[in-house]
C-alpha cells in the first residue's frame, strides 16, 4: 500500500487549504519543507500535561504536516521523510521530549514505513513556550522521489 492510501486508511483527510500569512509547505528542488505545525492541545509538559498527552499532540501535528505536504504536492506517494524537528513546551526539569515527539515519528513510520521511506533523522527539543501556548510543534523535510 502506498503512503497516500495508508494515510487515508488511518482516517487522515486531505483537502485543499487556502493560502495564509505564511506558506505551510514550500518546495525547493527535490525537497518539501514545512513550517512548524502546532497542536490544538495547550499547556506545559511536566506540569499540567502528561507525556502521553504530549505524544497524542505530536501525532496531531504530524497529521497537519502531512495535510500541508499533500496540499503542496498533491499526494504522499513517492515521498521520503528526511528530517523531523519536534518542539515541546515543557518545564526545565522535563526530560521526555523524545518520548513526546515519538507520536509524530510513529505516524510517519506508519504511513511511509519504519525501515524505508519513513526512517528519518530527528531532533526533539524542550522550549520555555511555544506560539499560542501550544504543547507541541512539529516541522519536517521530505524528499520527492525522481525529482
């Protein structure tokens, strides 16, 4: 099953997004680079939010990333995940940013294959705050096959 069909089988919906203030996904040569996509969940990990809640928020961000990539490219078919950056709104003593961002990585593994096109480099960082008080923000870089 290709990545587009796999994403749809997971219940991810794709529809055209009207342009906004910033470009959510831009193509440069054979790469698609996304803006950061924030979770609807607000709050700080290590205080009012659990690691599992953060993990769900990271998955939500990854879904938004896929929708923006689809909006720019028209399909998820033929893409490879290159790099993921996950930002976690967390307390100074919170040390599970990597577990939170696994929510995004796991979705990319499900859609693109854990050992193949979904196998990516990643950074998971803690931040004192994120825009709009979001719990998590995720951005990614994809490679377009044959481009």
